[in-house]
C-alpha cells in the first residue's frame, strides 16, 4: 500500500528520478546519529545501569520488603540489572528519547526551515514520513539496546553472578537469562515506538520541537496519573502505560506472556493511530 | 489532488482500525454462545465431579472480588478487583501455585511429600512435611467418612439429599469457560431461607468434570460478588521440574511442622473461642467469643504466629465497620455483599451469609 501511495504521489509531470529507499534511510540515520544531542542522550542512558549497579553494590541496608522487592533480588544476580534498568527507565527516560527524536524529525526540521526543502524534494510525503519514522525507530532501538548491553556487562561485574534469580524462586542459567533480556529489549522498544508514533503525529502538526516533546511527555504523565486512580478502572486498559509494569513478568518462571502480549497489541494500535495521523497531516501540509 | 484524497482515506481507515483495535485489547471478547452438550441430571453431574480423576493441567485462575470491602493494609486481596493465580497440576498429587503481584511473587509447591512456600519479597521459604499420620495409607479425605461416604455414588446422593433440604439444585444450561464447554450447576436457597445470597453457580467442565468457575451471586445484581474462574486452561502432562522446589541461595528456610505443642495451643485457642453454629442451611451463622487480648493486637492467634503487623485489629475494624446497638448489646457491624459480621464490645462475634437481623438473633445465644 505504501509503495502504491508513493507511486501515486510522485510528481506527475516528467517523473523525476526517485532516490533509492536504502540511500534515503542511510542518510537519515547518518543525519540523526551525528547530532550531538542524540549521542549525548544515548551516552547518558548507558550510564543508567552503571549508576544503579554501583548504588546497589554499595547499599548495605536490608530494605527487602515493600516496593523495592526487585532491588532485593539484585545482589548476586547480575543479569537482572538490564531488566531492572529497563523497568526503571520505561516511565520517563526512554519515552523522552522517543519523543525527542520524533520532535526533531519533523518539527525540528520545520523550525530550521529545512522541512520545506524536503517537502518539495522529489520524494513522496508518505515516503518522507516513512524515512523519518525509521530514524525515530532506530534511535529508540539503539537507546533500549544500549541500556540492555551495558546492563548485561555491568551487572555481572558490579553485582556478581551470571544467572538470574526469578521471582518464582528458580534460577535461570546464562543463556535463558540473556533470552529474557532480549525479549525485554524487543518488548520495551515496541512500547517506546508507540510513544514515538504519537510524538511524530504531534511533531507533524507544529513547528516547535519543544511543543511536540512537551505535549507527548505531558500526555504520558497524565496517563500515569490516571492509572493510579482506581475508580477509572474502565479507562485504564486504553492507556498505553497500562501494561508497562508487566515487564516484571519476564522475571517469572515459567514465563507468563499474557499481559506482555496484550501490551504489545496495545502498542501496535497506538503506532497505527500515530503514524496514520502523522501521514494525514503530512499529506495536507503546504510546502 | 486525487492521491491526497487516497492518502487521507487510508490514514482515516488507519486511525479507525487503531482505535477499534485498542477497544478490542481493552475489552477482550467474552465467551461465545453457550455450547450444546448432552443433558445431564444434577445428581449425575455432582457424582461425576466426585469421581473425576485429577487431571494434569496448567492454567491461570482469576479471582474477581466485588465484595465492597475496602483494601486492608497488607491484605490487598480484600479490595475489589481482579487477582490472578497460576496453577499447575500433574494429576498425581503434585501441584504448584503461584500468586504474582506487581513486583513479587508467592509460590507454593507440593511435591508429594513436602509443601514449600516461597515469598520473593521477603526472600523466605517455608517447608512443611506432609503429616504421615494424617493420611498415611494414601487415603483421600473422602475415604475417611465411613463406607457410605467412600462410595462416590452414595456420597453424591447423600450430599444432594442434604442440600435439597434447604436449596434448589439444578443444571442450568451450559457455558464456555477458558475456552472449554461446561455445565452450569446452580444452587439457590429455598424461599424461606434468610440469606443475602441469590445463588451459587458452578461451571463444571463437560469432559474432565472439574469445576472451571464458581460464582456467588447476591440479591439485586447480576454481577457476581465473588467469582473464581479459570482464565485459561491447558490440559496435558506438565514438566516435572515444576513440581520440585529448591530454595535459592540467600533464602531463609523455615521448617514449619506442627508439633504436639503447637496443636495443643491451637486446641486451647479453639476452646477459648468456642465457636458454635446457629441455624442451618443458608442462614447458618457462626457465633463465638474472641479470645481476650486478641483485639488489642498483643495476643497470638490460634496458629500461634499472627502478629497483624503491629496494627490494632480493633481500631482497624472500627475504620470500616459501622457501630450498631440493640437489645443484645452494642458493637461493630461489617457488611459485605455476601455476608455480615458482628463484633460486640464485650468480645462476642457472629458471622454468616445473612442479613444483620439474623445475626442479632444469633448473638444472644453466646454464653
């Protein structure tokens, strides 16, 4: 469908030669990854597991009851560190990365005046949006992967142990543990893609990247607040962060995928809505 | 421009699809139409449940609580909402139960000889060896009530006769629970029973004859006050490693076998409470006297371990109870949709699935 759309929306007069898609994608990636703010952001994210790991290895208190029950499992279970860091960075840090790159992708170009050039270029608008969405998706995946990789290296070094003690009281060996970490990376990435898709839709509607970023994060914070109001139980299954807590299910044995799967479908729905809105706005935008 | 219109139409469809999808994710489709099953009488259904062989399965059970009680600190299960449990059984007496909560999990493993419980939040494991004296020769509890009760056919008949004195029992159609066809067995009180309950429905798997769902319905609403139901059920042999438990390193392991002394303490506590049953059928109430000191939070409960996390139970009860008084004295009444509890100021109590008036009558019989 995208291909036909791209075909259809190509300039009718004289069919300008179209740039190959891979070249577009590569140049977008180079453009995104060369931004100092992207690099600094990714670097700081990589510090998160190290900071948490050092904190836990220095901690001597025995606060093992209560909400920090997950932390209590960390010592001697190094491979839990990437999972725990992902769990902690999901509510704000990672959405920030998704929203920031989505805001830069369209509103940022608008603010620089460079989007105009892109809109006039012999690249269909749907294609242009696809390339931009690819950039956002890649940055998100890299951000999540950095946390996981740094965590998986720092965890065993700082906390010891290359296994994973599950909440169910069993211990997973290295390979199954790494499998869980990989699953976590994929699952978190899809969730953050959903944030990025919504941010991209807002980004297409404004010329100020700050607005796109702020309104995405504000929406997310509002969702988190609504999640904590128990009388709004009927509304909560519609909100994206509703299943974000279920990343903890990856530390159970046997694995229970039911709420993770629900969460994935929810994120896919948000991605479809976000990208559709962004495409609609791009198609109607004046160059 | 035509292609712009096409793009807009496609994106509009995309938005609609996404929103509809979100609705489906949020409200998963309920069970389909009731399955058609050969008809069965209540007697033979109850009998088949009693004779059913334990099956090997893995499943998850959802407990939906709509009692109308507030959440008690430390006991979130009392609050309205859905709680999930995961269960595994090998059909030969070994089983595993896990109660996941937001960031922890409680696991219970029964490996045939030992029952383990593990709490990931506290990092403690408790081990209790099954009492050899209790069911030594592999007797099921069913066998111990004499010959008539040992035979499931007569046991079912006896059970039904007993229940029919106060209830109507019927097989009321079929249902699909956890994707499996089931019979609905309905137990409802006779009109002269004074109870808050309207009916108890049990969905029995048509093939395995194990209960798949139990619902307690109260007067005036179609929402079950309590529902315990399988959300999914996979029948088949299970991995044997599920039914063993090795406490992970760094876990505090407690041995918890009831000693003779523990039993004596429990007996004494029971004598002190001296519970007695007033009434029969649906308006049965349990009355008795609370051991002195328990309400102030510094006595030990019958099992010798309850500490209530340092809270004063009496103060806790006052928080969600209602002060009442009458010819019988004065006290605190706690109402839920399925039952009422009454605790008088002088330490008498009465509980039952009955309206409060029945409790006021029953409480007078406590010595």
